[in-house]
């Protein structure tokens, strides 16, 4: 169980927040796992490892890539415009803009300022980054809802753009390097890097009383297990993961939060469970542990891989066409560190 699982601010209900839109921009280039196997052919032969591991173990058949370095910024801006158009608001209506990307080219300034500028948001629109590994977008939904409930914001724009190409290329180069003589254990530590993909997403959160067509953000729960903060560590040079430790620790954290939430919410029979997309193993483990109906758990990892914080909103954007008015949706995020958050939506 969680250490010191006091309630604090970790269980919350929202009064007047609604998801008004969620949009994605798909990266144009397809990189299949078979393509990666070809790039790693010599190393796999040297390590006596079979091809097809990414498909069989992770369930990732392909992932998407941008064509050039500036594409991720352009796509993030495009996703933001799509979300604002779908919500029926303009740039001048935005009170706050939050960028949740893991991807960044520099430490300062924030990624948010460039997007704020390109969108032509007003100077009154607060803007900043939230970085919390793959959980950032879900955290931003909670923050936006709290700001709206408090009367400190009217419309909040949340954006995310991920570019995994540098990590992909550095990982392939390191695994293939004869000088470094990567071992099987080294290969497995970097295996998760090979599942990463590119993409962009955005959402608008606004006041529910002004938007009866919106999707009410009911509330949720967050929990932390930061004793596991060294299980997955990454930068542009690669992502190094204790896969078994991360799976075990993450699953325990998610299930502890699930059990804690039962005192406040009833999530056993939701119409859809939109999860962060990691892999086949992670998804099936959560389905089994929480006894979910797998038909109610949409997946995008087979075609898109793990798109970091953009994975969950991209999956939600694609699931939206299947959701009837009044459907109950649970967004379930988890990020290395470890942190988890679950947020209920009334569609």
C-alpha cells in the first residue's frame, strides 16, 4: 500500500468545469517496428535476440515521426487552433495556456512562451509549462478545472507536442555501437525508448454553466509513489528503464489509487477507460487488476506507440466519436516518477 496515504488535496471534486474540446495532430511519417528491427539487425544478431520483440512484447507495430525539427512546434500550434475552433472560442478568450510537453529544445525559456506567441494569445493569458513525465496533460486538466472553479480563469488551453526522434536515433546508435558493446541487459533497459512516438494534442477547459454542450469534469484522485523515482530516467540521449520494476511499482500505485477512490467515486462500470498508452503488457495488466471490460479500453499504442503526455488526449480524441451524450469516462494517467491521476468526465 501507499506510504502515508493521507487525503490532503489528492482527492478532489469540481463544481463548474467542462472539457469543451480535445484535438490531435498526427505526425506524418510511419516508422514500423520492422523498420527498427532492420536498423538493429547486427546488434540483435550479436546479442542473439529475435526480431519482432517490439510487436510481441510491447504490442507496438508502428509509431509516427515528424519530418523535421520545427514540425513539433507547428503541430502543437495546429492542435491548439483545432481545439479552440471546436470549443467555439478565439485566442482572445484564453485566460491561461499550459504546455505539458516532455519534449523541449532548451531549458529556458518555457516551451509555452513560443506557443503563446504563435497563437497570438493576449498578454493577459497566463502561460507556463507543467512537466510531470507522461502525466502532465492530466495534471493540467485538474489545474485548469480548479482555476475555473476558483473564478481565476474562464477558458484554459492545454497543449502538448512530443518529438521522440532524437531519443530513437541515439538509442539505435548506442545499441549498434561495437565500441560500447551493449549487453542484453543494456538492451532491455533501453527497450522502452524504442516504443516512443511523435504527436501533438490540445484541449480547452471552460465553465460548465456557460457550456451545457461540454463534458463535465467531475473530479478524481492523484497519488504518488516517489520512492520509485529512479526506475525510468531519460533525456535526449535516451530513456533508461527498469521495465519490471516500473511495471510492478506503477501497477501497485494505480491499484492503490483505484481502491482509495472507492470512498468518493464509483468507477467499476464506466463506459470508457482512457488510459495512458504504454504497451500491451501495461494495458492488459491494468485491465486484469481492476477487472475492467477490455472492450471499454480503447488503445492507440499498436499504431502510435507511447506518445508521452499526448498519448491520453490523442486516445480520448479518437474515442470521442464512440461516446454518447452522458457517457461516463475515466481518464487514467501514470508517469515515471511515479505519479498517477484519474479524472472522471461526464460526456
